[in-house]
C-alpha cells in the first residue's frame, strides 16, 4: 500500500490570540479526521521571517491575512496559500487571487445586536479599537454597526478610545463616555479584551451592569472571561470551522483539485450569554445597586447584610424591595449568581469540583452538591458530563461529514 505524501505546511498565526488558537485547532481537527499527512511549521513570532517567506522551501501555507504585512509578504509565494481573515463590505478590499476563508464580521455584530434587542434594550453603542488601520476587521465591525443603526433609525455611538497617553487616561476617557450615554444601553465591544476594559470602567464609575449598561464582546476568549469582574457575554466566532475549511481548501490545492469557491464566509457559532448582557429592567434603584454589588462579589462569599450595608438600607427593607421587584430574597439572588458561575466553570471542564466550590464562594463541596441536587437535579460531576456529551455530539457529526 502506497503511503500518502507528507507535505510541509506553514501556519502563520499569532497563537497568543484566541481566534488564531481556535483556527489552528480547526486545522488540527481536519487533519485528524482525514488520511492526510502534514508536517506543520509554527513559530512563536513568524513575522520576524516575513522577508524570507517567499523563499520558504515547503509545500503550502495557511496564513492570517488581517495583518497587511503578511498579505504583502505572500503576494508572490511560489507555493499554494490559503488566507484566513475577516470579511469586507467592499469586494475590492479582499486580497486578489488567494483562496480566502473569512469570519463574517457583519453577522458577528448583527448577532450581538439582535441579542441586546432580545433582552429589551433600545439604545446601543460600539466600543472599537484605537487604530483601525492596523485592525481592518475592527473597521468592518464599525461599518456593520453603523449600517444596523442607520437601518433601524438609532443614534450611532462609537468610541475608539484614541489619544490617551496612559492607562489612567484611557479609563477616564471610557468613564466619561459611559457617563454621557443614555441609560439603559447595550454596548457591543469589538473584542472580549475591549469588553473587559469597559466592565472595569463601569466598576470604577459605579455603573450597574447589566441594568444600566449591558455589554457583549466578540471572541468568547476564556482568558478575558476569567479576568472579567462580571461574567462576560460573548459572540462565539466560527473559528474552528474556519480552520477546518482552510485546511480542506489547501488539501484540495495540494491534490491538484480545482476550487469551485475561492472565498468562504463562516458565520458565528452562537453566543455565550452570561451576566454582563443579561439585562432585566429594574425600577427600584436600590435593587439595581444591590444586584450590581452581588454580581461583583457573590463568589467571594458575601452575605445579605453586606449587600444591605452597601446599598445603605436595612436588611429587612432590602428584602422587601427584592420581593416586590424580583419575587426572591437577597440570599436567593446571591445563590443564583454563584450557581451560574459554578455551571460556567464546570462547562469549561478545566476545574475540579473542589476548585469550583472554592472559586464560586460555596462554603464546602457538600453545600455545592446540595445546591446542584436541589436546583438542577444532578451532581456537579453529572452536570459536567452532560455538558461534555452535548459538546462532543456536534464534533462527531462534523468529523463524519
């Protein structure tokens, strides 16, 4: 039996980015599902070799073309290249004569916008990046947002955060912008990292999230989510599918197969809805203030008396307000938030049950088990297994496709 030829393939991505890591994961998934032998070359910073890429002695390249310098360096590549990047509203902005797999920037923004509408908001803003020329995909997300606002006859509110010379000035600028916006409002951040910055600015300005400002990012970046003071909602890019599609296209080129479609736009995979965008209109400002405090500190083991002290009313008065507005107690709200945090950690699969109990403010594993049994009808471990099974089924279907 003849062994398949081993191809030398370079993957030109910045693996520090969540998007790039997911794309590389999709490439790996394609290779594991096919009888394809590739020797992969990945470097910590491939941009140091841009000037010598044209002389690279390999068989093919999959590259991230959002960096114009990468596109320029590969313009005359002697080996097949498949480009990965963002979509463009203007056809002329796509690189010429290169198979291209794009994340659909319009659909990313539209999905976030639709979500904010669904939770009852009617005012919207976008938090973009300072220098759009270095991040063309960010400019495309701005274009998508402007189009949606103008189509639906809403005011266009965009902050790029340009001109600040220090971290403190950056935060001050964001706080001034947030304070100037009409409330309640939903804000789409161009990335999860920008969304996390905005959450911090809301915390500094004592602006309740999501009652006054609901925030949703793009990327579903685990690191940004871990560092956020309030669990961050995010649009999930179809990054894994982008990687699989790019690998399939390059495989076809290496086999001499004609590509019927040289440009493919991949839609978002969905939304990870967490507390930052779970807007629920609340009339009583003391309940709003209390819920904001709970979201920030529930997992640190706060009690109802501490919430009442923060709001500046007696515990009994605050309980009355909660019953009138939410039909639950302060303790119920604290427990609900801790349970949401615990289920999110278990779904990620990176923490043991003991770690989840500690990180989410449960006094013991036994208490965590009791809450799960009472509220969800299963143990934490059973919940984790259910989530893992639900995630595995679509992957198996994709591998068979």
